[in-house]
């Protein structure tokens, strides 16, 4: 159910917004006032759409306090019973009218004047998307995407854009106004969205030095962090690997996405399940199916993985392998400086941009402003 709750009283901002910021909030326990305040602390004309999702919108308005009466704040409610941020984000995107959209988690915030900085980059480069710097509260930067050093205009393959799996920053409505998050998925709803942006052929810029997107860690839980089975966790794979944009892309784009899915998503699924009891026969088969699906799209890109990564991949592909062997392979993989973590099985892949040494060097350099 969709209901209009509030749109800045009956006031209209004197300036048409250049950016529609969409914030999905799932509980009045979330610090929504912090997220909204960080968006409003910009000079550029913008509008903040707060979507109360499967929660009492009156409680969200109460939490916002005086900010709920700001003419730049619009409130909507969505009651769909689905524990996924895709629905509320899509509602906000559908109601957007500005030049750009920007999504913001209710737990997170923009650093001061971040939207102003991103708009300056978009105007300078005539970019259809601006990738924001990502930083965790307390000062720790996130090395995603691990781009080539000093690059401002990004190439989706050479700058490893697949490693940024959320559209944090600005996205042009002229270029991507019809694009939506994948719905009815318990996880990974943003991966098909960003793949469509990164591999679109549109201009993408990176604000390497300006204020960024700030990830907070003080929420009790995030909506997508509930335990789930492997098949559900990888339910997005057909949506992204079978998408039209990927079908139109060069093989290098499919390989770039596949290697990221192996390293981050597949290996992450193993790392996040260290208890042997969670690995039933059905879960092992689902893991093997997910691994095989990713490999089939990658054009042999698994050859660039380190020896220890390949050991883990081999264990994931073989449901008959003892679960302890799978978990032991994951533990060995996480010893980043071990020789087996730095070189592929085939030395002919040593210089590939996704091979361990070049990838690790790019990740380290990405921490530099």
C-alpha cells in the first residue's frame, strides 16, 4: 500500500531540485534524522524523499521532528510486507523529478557538502553517474572501487567498477530514469542496478577527493542482514548475469563482474558461515550451483585467482568435499600475505589486472585520496 504522508506541508521549494535523495527507513529505531540532516546540509537545490517501509509513518515523522516540516522533505509510506529495500527505493525513484537521484541508507549519512561536490563533478565532466568516496565512521576509508591511480573518468573494466555494488553518489535520470532495483529478492537487489549503470557506456566519474558517503555501524541490524540460505542469497544471479546490458557488453565486462562475484559474494558467503552445522547437503549443492553459474559467465576468469582462492573455489564446486575442508580453505585464503595468496596457479595470469598482486596494489592505492 502506498500513501502520501507529507510533502513539506503545502509549501513548494523556490528552486526545482537538481537531486532527489531517496531514504528508505524500516523502523523508528533507525537514526533517520541524521541521514536527512546530512542531505539537507547542502547548498544545491535538492529534495529528500523519506519512504517509511513496513513501519508506522507517524513514528518516522516524530523521529524527524522539525525536519518533517522542511519544504525540501517529502514523506511517503509503503506497506508491502517484503523485507527488502528495493520496494521503497524504487518508490522514491519513481516519484523523482530531479536531474539526478541519490540513495541513502537510513543508518548512514553524507559527509558535509557531499552532494554539492558530486554535482560539481557531474557538471564538469558531463557525467551520467558520479561515484562517491566511501568511508566508515571513525575515518576508515573503503577501497572500493579499486580504480587505477588518480583516475577521475572511470572505465568499468579497467577501473574495476564491479567492486562497488551500490549506487552511492549520483545517477542521472536522463540516462537511467527507468532503471529500478530488482524486487522480490532477499539479497543483492542493488547488483543488477549498478551493473546496468557501470556497463551502460555512459560517462562515469569518481569524486576521488571530495566529501563522501559515510557508513555508520550503530544500527542494531540492517534489513538485508538476516540469515538466509545460499539459494536465496544468490537469487539475484539470473537478474544480473542474464541482463540485456550484460548480453550487449564485451566479454571483458562479463569477466570483470564474474571475478568480483567470486571474490566478494561467493567467498563471502563461505566466510559468513563458519559453523559446520550450517552446511547441510542442500546448502553445499546450492553453493556449488552458484559457483558454477558465476564461472559459466566469466569466460575463464577464475584462472587469475590466487592459488588459495582457487583451492576455496574447488572446494565450493565439489559438494562431496568435507565441509571442514571448505572452511579450512577459506581460513587459508584470508592469510593475505602468504605466497599462495599472491600468485595464481598459472604464472601466465600474474600480470592480469584482476590477479592478486595488481588487485591488492589497486586496493591499497584506493585508500589514498
